[in-house]
C-alpha cells in the first residue's frame, strides 16, 4: 500500500513534496520510509549539474536554461547549494534576473540547501532532494554548486551532465582551481563572453582540454566549449544543445549506465554508513554513557577512541548463521 | 611495547613521520595501530587554522608566522589543504615568498593534502597528519585551508584557534561568503591592509562582528581584527599576540576543554564510521557479491538499497550478551 504522502509526491504536489524534503532534512522518523517507497519511481529525470567559481553567472545561466525547458513544456526542479547563489543568498545580491518569478510557475520547483554544518553531509541532502523531485516527475533537475571543494565534486556526481561555468579574466589563484574543476566537466560554458579577455580564456580552456585528452587512456567524450552571455540570453540554445548532445552520448556509449551505477553505489554507501552509525551509537550510549561524556574522556586521554571504535565495529557478526 | 616506527615519530624523525603519513593516506594495514600507539602522546601542540578566500595571502601570512615561531625556538608543522596555496600548488603560482626555504629547516615540517576525491574525507586525512605532527613534538601546527565549503569548516574544527584572512576590495559574491566564514573566526587578519579600500573593509568587518555579538546568547570571546601586510612582514607580531590571546582565553574560560571534547567526538565518530563500514562491506561482498555488481542492480531498480542497508545495519547485535 502506497502511503498518502508518497502518492501526493508522485502526483507532483508541491506542498507535499516540500513537506517531505523538510522532514528528510530534519531526519524525522518515517521520512525515510517514504523515500524508500518512492525509489522505484526515480531514475527518470535528467539531472544537470552547474558549477563554477563565485560570480561566474551560474544562477543567471540556470535561469536561462529554466526558461528554455519551460518553453519546450518540460517541468524543472532546481537544487541550489551555492552560498553565493541568488537562489540561496537571495535579495542581498540584488539578483538582476528575478529568479523568484519562476516560483510562481507551477512547472518549476526551487529548493535551496544550506552549505554549512549540514547534518549527514551536503551530498546526502542534495541526493534526497533530487530523488523527491525525480519522483515528482520533474523532467529536468538543475543542481547548482559553487565549484570549489570536495562537497561540490560529490554533489556534481549526482548529475548526468556537469556544466562548468567559466568567465574571462579570473585571477591567477582562481585559475589554479581550473584543472580540478575541469576534471568533472562534461560541457564548458564560457559566460560573460562579451568581456575583455574572452579570446584568451577560450584559448586557455582549449589548451586544458587538449591536455586532458592527452592523458585519457581511451577516447571518450570531448567536452564542448560554449560561449554565453546569460544576462542577454546569448548562447542558451547552444548550451542546451551541448547538454542534449552529452545526454545522447551517455545513452549510446553505455557510459550513462556506468555512471548510474556509480551514483547508486555512492547513495547506498551513504545510507549504509548512516544506519550503521545509528545502531552503534545506540549501543555506545547504553554501555558507555552519553557520547558527549565519552568525548570528554577521550579528550583527556582517559579512554582510547581507537579501541572503542574497533570494539563496537567488531561486534558486527561475521555472517548470517554465525554468533557474534 | 612501542613499535620502532612510533618511537621514531615520537623522537621527531622526519622521514619516519612522512612514511607514516603516506601509509595512513594509503590506508595500509598497520598504519592505524601506530596512530593508536601515538594517541596518548598527542594533544600537546597548539593547532592554528588559517582560512580565507583564494588570493587573500594565507600562505604568505603562514610563512610570517612560521618565521616568528622559529625565531622564538618553537618547532612548526604546516598542513596545507588549500588548492591555491603555494605549499600545495607550488611553483605555478610564482610564490614570491619562497616557502620551500623552510623545507631546509629541520624545525619546520610541511605536508600538503590533495583536496579532491580523497578517500575517507579530507578532514580525516588532515586530522591524521595533525596527530602525527603533534606526536612528533611540534609546538605549533598551522592548518591552511581555502575558506569556502563544508570541508574547510570541518578542517577548521581541528584547530584551537581559527584565523580568518580577509583582504580589501573583494567582489560582492565573495563578500556573501563572509558571514559564513566569520562564524568560525577567532582572530581576523585584514591582509594587504595597505591597499585601497582597507578602511572600508575594516568598517565592514567591525559591523559584522557587532552583529555577531548581538546574536550571541552569552558574552564570550570577541575576535580581534589585526591589519597585516604579509609581503612586507607588517602586523606579524600583532597577529601572533592576538592568537596567543585567544589561547589564553581558551585556557582561562574552560572553552578550550569544551572544544577539545568536540574535536575528540568528531575524530571518534569518523573512526567508528569507517570501521563499521569496513565490516558491513565485507559481509555484503560475501552475501550479495561485489559492491559494484550490487550497485548495477540498484541502478536498474532490481535491488532496494534502503532494505539492503537497513538489513546490514540491523545485524548489529543489540547488546553484549544478546544474539543477533
């Protein structure tokens, strides 16, 4: 029997879906079982990651892509995990393109995630939100992250296609991040391409792609570079075509399935890790007292955290028929 | 009986310590047991986090602090987890202050960590390196991270004192990160303070600190703001004094012990999580086959990852005397 909440999410109900997302965020009991009910109905949406340094114009490009998809009748979900995004940071940045306009469009669902101190990790939270939007029946889900750090790489791994947004004239220090960000790029957008330095930036990106090709063991996908000027809506169609091209490549080459397996692997491991920890901490509290008091004893070097962790983990029985 | 490797690390042997760090990085069997041997001999070093946006001059400031401590006869360890740091990125940035000079000084031990795709998480790796340097007898350990994202906040939580480095004239988007970074600041360094806009930046930081005070429930430490010009070695003594002042506050107020307990808690949980997962994956592979094949079945929606994770975790026996 499907629960009423799962049924409402599957019908695309915005309020029910937002409620489930909050419940998942707050780790309310029961929220997980709804996610589990929805699982067979996920895996249909096209998930597109949009990443790059602060100020590259990721949100403006996202807004253009939303308008593009809406114009073709596709429903869109947006997950914003970029602390500088107008989706997240909101009015303080004076977002010129009024993202909130889309909030009045029932075909667009926007959800922002805090990037700091998030219980259970940012990628787990983003994955949950993507799963709910997927089950809602969203055709396209955009995941916007600022392209610095490991979190963002993990979040990017949720996407079928990762668009890295670059701009001309970034300082040397930010340039140094480029190699790392480029590793995860399926499509490159050089935004603000009407700015001085665009030609040089295009040459630089081209040279880096050549380098990437040279170290690749087998020929695969070659990320196209698309010039865009998001605030004037230039290059949006080309960018959409490049994303669609990568999607077609994923299907034809079998790489799409390989990536789906990698995503499933990482989601499963995240879930398993959480469940194991919950169980072990229950037992720790019963046997050793509150975790905070154990921490005080460890800090005072009165208790050995290595032995304690090893003992708790060793209690896992070796196999189904065996005794601990 | 202490192992020869642990004894050599404790004597401050650089080659043995580097070997142990590599072994921990590679998750070699036995490396963990050395860390466990060293545990009672850790907790003595003063750990100082240095964070801030790319280009703020964190490495230059770190170099000045190194020179300052060396001048007072203190040994120094440096853990660089900033992809734009000259410690990490090296020569490509044309580091003006030759950090590598310190490499010839036996009292300084520098270790860089990759920030991407790190097995087991960046904060675990950084914590291991800090523990080894601590056991080596380093008096001061500087941990340099780029101040964006959750990883960096986690790494910063290793430190007794967090120095946030700021510079005049950052763009609006980077400014938006400020509130988040300020939350973790114990000391603020306005570097490049001879630049235009320094007065405004000082006013802005002052206003933010006032805001922070207003929302604080109880009076605590008020982060001092120190103006520095690292490349001309201006403000280094003041910055060191501010860090020492925070250290004295931690000791006097009891806040130092509370923070030590929080650090111990998070290190223990990290270890426990890893041990539990290792055990559960062993069993999964025996019962369900290789993880990668399980992932393929999950991706095809043929296997339920929620049920699988819950079942593996439920096998944890409830208590010492009970049967699973």
